[in-house]
C-alpha cells in the first residue's frame, strides 16, 4: 500500500531553486512569464524534491479551478468526437483542463451534470442541449456558459447552420425529379432538428415538393433501421435523415428489403461523419463541429478573462456533399 505524506510545499521548491514562491507558481501556470533558465531551475528543483502542484489547494485559495466542462448528449455519436478534441486542444492553449459529461440524450441527466460541474469548473460549454431554455438560463446564471447549437438570446452561442445545407439537399433532390420526400426527425428537443425540418419545409414550398415528417426519434443506427417500414409506406422516392447515424440504419434497412440506393430510392444524411465510409457513399450535409468547439472555448475564455458575458452569436454555414446515395427519381 502506498503511504501518503504531507507532500513537498511550494516554499521548499522555492528555497531549493533560490527563487520566490511566486516564481514557482508562475513556472507551473505561466512559464512564458519567466526566463527559460529560471523555469528550468525550478523544474529541476521540483523534480528532485518530488513536488506535485496541489490544484485543489490552489482552487480553495484563489477561487480558480483551471477547469471547464463540456457536456454533450451522446459521446458515441461520431458528430461529437471532433468537437470534443477541438475543445480540449483550445482549452489547453489557455492551460485549462476539460471535464466531459455525457447525458445519453436525457434532459434530467444534463441538468444533474451541469449542477455537479458548477462547483468544480470555471465555465461550461453545452453542446446540442436537450434542456428547456429556462433551465439553461438558470445554469448560465451560476457559471459562465457558452452554447453550441442552441439559440438563446443573452447567452454566447455558436450555431452550425445546417439549414443552408438542407436547403441545398432539397434543391438537389428536386433537380433529380423527386417530388415526395420523407424527413426522419431527430430528438424533439433538438434545436438542430427544428432548424433542419423548418429549412426543408421552407425549401419544399418554393420547389413544389411534398414533405412527410416522421415522429421524433433518438438518433441511433437502430432507430434509423426501425423507420424503414414507415418510410416505404409513404410512397416517397427520397428521404433526408436527421443525421448520418440514422441514415446508416435506414440504408441497412433498405438493403434488407432489396431497395436499391440510389436506383429506387435516394437518401441524404446530415453532419457528414460517415458519408465516405458507407456503401454506397452517403450524400450528406457538411459538418463543422470541430470549428464550433474551438470557437465556443474561445468565447468562454474571453468571458473568464473579462469577467463579463457579452452578447455573441456566431453562425457557421454548411453545404451539401454529393456522393452516391442520390440519383434520378424512378419512373
């Protein structure tokens, strides 16, 4: 069993290195503020003494944790890993660590995680939240908070405008002769789902298309697979799915019914996270999740440094990536 001791103090490191206590603190937090040779001397002294910075003690004395939290609805969804990686990279530039929370598409779990994280972090990034606006505002009143893919006035937010890509998807299908299109809804609490559905309906009115919207589902491969019967019952010749995961399940279900894609049916996904690896390669609306993650952390760092929250709303446009799951409507 490892025996714990009281540990080496910052004062002991300072004495060993022949510097002030403040210099030791800077060497670990902001080494760029010291001469390289001073940092090297302090690090050698710390290593020789076995010193490890006590972040908990520092948080108690300064009120600064050096942590932020990122909360996502489904860590297994391929849309989120690039966002998570970009968030961690950008946070590291400011010497912050990232706590990651996964809500499994459950608003109650999201609410609990935000409450738990609030006492351990300096700020929050909330991606694709499923909570109500009121609950999000309540959490934003406790800690600086930045939203990704949720448009709430007064809270800094980064929005991926997949509506622009969905409009292009409708135009693409119309040009191929499709007149009746199914929209496979995602979660009913998803801002992105509402935006995509609204963009499709708006484009359909201009193009003279008929849209059939299926009931909301949790975006998984299995959920997509289960919608195939309902899709085929509509008599539509094409479908746009809430995301690529759902589209992949639909693609598999169509194959089981020997429905050729794109010969007899055309399919489009959103977020472009699986398009290049499905067979046939999936036509999809582009993904800018990594950019959204970086920008969200930048906004959060600005808020932490300034001590105030400014009105900020950044919109990232998307476009249609045409591959092999869309073709002319069957006669």
